């Protein structure tokens, strides 16, 4: 028996989705797929030009620039959406920053900025969107990462920010499900974007942003809570995550040395 944890979203017509982090990579590909499927899409990120290029001539697309680290910016965009009667039914938190980084390579300003983007930005957004979602119904989707499953060396700030999002999604699910708000947790493996272009190692099971966007759409159509892909890669990380420390930590230490 399959227990469906969330509403399955297969028909996107008459849905309005706010994709935050839509100027490149997975967010841009997802916005494009959603538009193709008939959804209205609000595209947000800091850079207007790539979002305007994606939205040009596409029915149902609108662009609102946003810096997720700025509480006032969230309030401003939200009031514009309310003014235009364009409140979203689904809010996808996709914005993030990353740098491959070890624990002896920490810099306070950069650390604060990454955590502000990857984690605080989600809290600032939730504060703005949840009152309306709990009143009218809808959903939120957090894009975390398989890097949040366990402490992978080389992701000393990024990994914990994504682990926090996984934890946050579980809390949100428990608290919001009874209030009629769906919570989706999206954990991609490696996807070929500007973010991973900074990696100097070979990335197993690397997907294109379009493949990732389609996997996300398939997960939403299943009504899954966790949408992780590709399974041929996430399976191994899930196994690693569940190993006892006495087995897992030596493996992680070996990974750090390699
Ligand atoms: N690529 C992967 O292998 C992979 C794997 C697992 C999870 N993920 C996650 O997938 C999501 C998308 O990443 P991606 O790989 O597609 O990277 P990407 O191409 O670099 O996209 C990152 C997006 O975040 C936006 N962003 C960054 N800082 C922002 C800010 N302060 N305010 C608003 N928007 C901001 C960027 O737009 P602007 O610069 O225009 O603001 C851009 O649209 C991220 O959450 C990432 O952690 C990626």
C-alpha cells in the first residue's frame, strides 16, 4: 500500500507557482517546464535579465526581482502579488549559493552570506507566505540536497544549510499538514548548473537542469513528500546516511582524504 503524503499535482493548468531562484539552473528549468505544462509562474531571483528572457512571449509568466536575504524585499514582492491578485498556490524555494569549502577555509562574511541565502532566506519567505497559504490552501517546496543527508567533506557551510532545510521541511510538514498546506522536500543529486561548475571532481549520475525539473514534476505528480533523484545515486547516499557512525565516519574521512 502506498501512503500518499501530499496532494498529487499532475494538472498545472489554473495553478500559480512562485519559483524563487528562477534566473538559472534548476529553478529556470522548472519555471520553463511549469509554463509548458500550463501553469502561471512567478519568477524571482536577483538578476532580472535572464528571467525576462525566459518569460518573454510565454503566457502566464511574470518576473519579480528579489534578494531572498532581505526581509523588506520579500514584503515588497508579496504586496505587489497581493495587489495584482496573483498570490501563488505553490512556493518553490530554490535559491542558494555554494562553494566547495573545507573547515580550514572559513571566512565570516562569506559564511554569513551563504547561510543567509540558503537558510535565513527560506525563513524570511515562509514568514511572508504562510499566513496566506494556511488561509487559502496550497503548498511549499524546499529544494535541499543530498548533501544534507550526512556530513559530506568539502561542503562545510553548504551541507549544514541543506541538512537544516531537510529538518525544517519535516517540521513544516507536521505543523502544516493539519492546516491544509502541502510540504514537499526536494533532494537532487548532481545537476549540471553554475553551482556545480565550481566542483573540480567528477560528479556521478550528473543530470541536466531539464532532467532535474522533470524529476521534480514527476515527484509532485506522485504526491511524494521527499522527491530525490536520480535514484541510482541517492540510493547510495541514503544507505550511507543510515550506517552507524563506526562505519560511516571512517568512510567520510576516506572521502575527505581523496
Ligand atoms: N546543481 C546541483 O547539483 C544541486 C544539487 C542539489 C541541490 N541543488 C539545489 O538546487 C537549487 C538550485 O541550484 P542550481 O544548481 O540550479 O544553481 P544555480 O544555477 O546557481 O541557481 C541558483 C539560483 O539561486 C538564485 N539566488 C542566489 N542567491 C540569491 C539571492 N540572494 N536572492 C535570490 N535568489 C538568489 C540565483 O539567482 P540570482 O543570482 O539571479 O539571484 C539562481 O537563480 C539550490 O537550492 C541548490 O542548492 C543543486
